[in-house]
C-alpha cells in the first residue's frame, strides 16, 4: 500500500505545480521521454561519423 500512497502524493504535487490544464502536456512529455529512453537502450553505443568515401577506402571497416 505504501507504493500507491507515494504515487498519489506525486500526482497531487504535479497537479498543484502544473495545474489541471497542463496535465495532458506533462503526460505526453513524460511518455515521450520514456519512449526515447527505451529507444536509446536498443541503439548502438557508438555512432560512426566517418564519411562514406572514407569507409570505401578501408574494407576492414563495417
């Protein structure tokens, strides 16, 4: 029951801070941030910024 009480307190504080009219914006922002976080977990850790012309010169590169 303690977890539910904590969630209710957080929801009430968010309502007080943002107001009832801004609640959909807060929810969509939270949803986008969770979606981006999950996407970042599945992406490779490193981004290759080598130009395509340089990669063709070195066949050992992927």
